[in-house]
C-alpha cells in the first residue's frame, strides 16, 4: 500500500501545480502582449483571459471600430484607451496588483456581445481576480456604459476606484511637440506682425478721439437698454390693438427692441450736440458764425430733449412734465 500512497501524494501535488499554473501563465502571456498597448482579443482569447481562476484584474473595452457601425465614440476613444494601458504598464504600482488591458472589437467577438446582451458600444468590463490577495467573492465584472463623450482621465479614475487602495501609476499624456512648435510659430508670427504694423497701428490705438467714440457708443448702448433686451428676449415691436404698430411698451419694466434703438438715437443726438456746443463752437473764429452755431445746437438740444420727455411720458402716462414742441 505504501507505493500507492506515494503515487497518490505525487498525483495530488502535480494536480495542484497544474491547476494553479494556468492562472499564472495566462497573466504572463497577456501581460507580455500588453506592453505596447491593449491586447487585441477575439471571443476565444476573451474567454481565456476572463475565465476563472485568475489572480489579476482584466479591463476590457468592447467596441465597434468599423466605420459602417457609425460608432464615433469608439473611434475617438481608441487613443485614450491605448494611453491608459501604456500609462499603467510603465508606472509603479502596488505590489502584487496585476491588471491586463484588452480590446474586443464587435467583428471579432459577436458571441461575447450576445452573451452580455450589448446593444451599444463602447462598454468597459472590469473583471476582478478570483484567487490571490486581492480576490473578491463576487466574480461578476464591473460594467461602465458610455452615455456620452468620455475622456481618458474620467475612465482611468473609474478603473482605479475599483482597484485596491495603494499607489497607482498616474495617467501620463505624451508631450505634444507639434502643439509646442505651432504655439512658438504663432507667437513669433504675432511678434513679427506687431513689429511691422506697430508704426501704423499704435497711432490709431492711442488716438483719444477713437477711444472717446468707442466709449460713447458703449455708454449709449448700455443706457438705452440693450442688455435688458438680450436678457429678457423682448420683441422688436408689437401691435397696438388697433391694427397699427406700437414702438414703445408701457411701464418702466417693459420695452421693445425698436424702442431701445430710438432712445439710443435720441441720446446720441443729445451727446453729439452737447459736445459740439462745448468743444467745437468755442474754437470758431467767426463771431457771427459762432452765435449762429450756438442757436442751432441749442435748438437741437431743446427739440431732442423735448422728444425724450414725450417718449418718457408715453411710457408713463402720469408723468406731469413736458417741453414744446412735443
């Protein structure tokens, strides 16, 4: 009986070794293939990678890259998935923590899509280990469906959130030398353009009259109620209920788009008349011409202000003041 006992013990030892070996071999096999990026899988290799026992995490993206499937997110996210895999493989991580990244295209894994009843792509499946220090009782994979555009940083945060606590490699994006070169080229071009055009542009930019005009236009727009129109989305004009058009809305909390333009025009005439009367007229050398200009601009201011008061009275019928001729 002793030889039989010896053979039984040897058989048990070898059985245990061979039973544990496939898990180790599977990780080494797929980890070697994933050094340059995610492993391209088909239905058979997907089954081999995800079948228990496994002492590693398996993160697999189920995608549909062919253009005739119309999966724009699949094609856009492919580079991000490759970046995630490379960053993980190159960085330092928790001792004993093993992760394999894979890609299963619909053309090579229709059976898998049917098994998980997937109608859309891309979908991320994260399979936890079933043996080892990080084994989980629940062997069902974590699933993430793409409901919209997703960045590599968002998915990487989701994956690391489901991994054991401890140090994990950061997501490192490669240096975009083309963007740096383009930025330097644009900057040099802008400096060159500014150097060449500065003798012509600077006098215009430094012109006080130009800035005065721009400031005056901005003041007229804001004081006439342009911001109110954009915020409230007011109508341009409205009917008066008698078949005509009403240009002014009653009340101080309402106004029309045309009303704003009319008020801005009135303010502009008043501002220009005041500037002309205060700045231009005193510089006139002809005394009679100066007197005539004073009368003209004074009349323009009086008549325009009379129109402004009439508009104000139109909006508020109880306003008691007015000026002729309006």
